[in-house]
C-alpha cells in the first residue's frame, strides 16, 4: 500500500514540475512579433526622420551645394553627382543618368 501512495505522490510532483516549466517557457516568449530585439523589420519612422534630416551633398565637379544632384555613371563605372549647372559637362562626356 505504501508503494502506491509513494507512486501517486511522485506522479503529482512530476506533473506540477512539468506544468511550471511549460508556464515559464510561454511567459518568457514575446507576446507580439514586433517586440523582439532580433527582428528584420525596419521602423519606417526612423527611416523618415533620417530622410528629412539629410544634408545637401556637394557637386562632384564644382563642389557647390546646389540642392538636388543628378547622378551619372562614368565610363569606368563610378558614380558622380552633378548639379544642374554642371549638367552640360555630363552631356559632353556622354554620361548616362541613373
């Protein structure tokens, strides 16, 4: 009879331990997919703020900061950004706009 009681108590203890492990593993997981630290989702708010605070780039030819640049591919494969004033230089060299 004592072996039956011992086996029943052992089973109850094992069930309690198993339930506690399952509850701990479920509570340690993040509830929503966006709250984890290892995520490949990019925050668009951060992207928009970075895009608004961009500094004007200088022209590759005249080095003036004239607002927006037009980017061209050179014959050797490099890319240059030229302002509207230097656009004629790009046309003379038959550079292709990107």
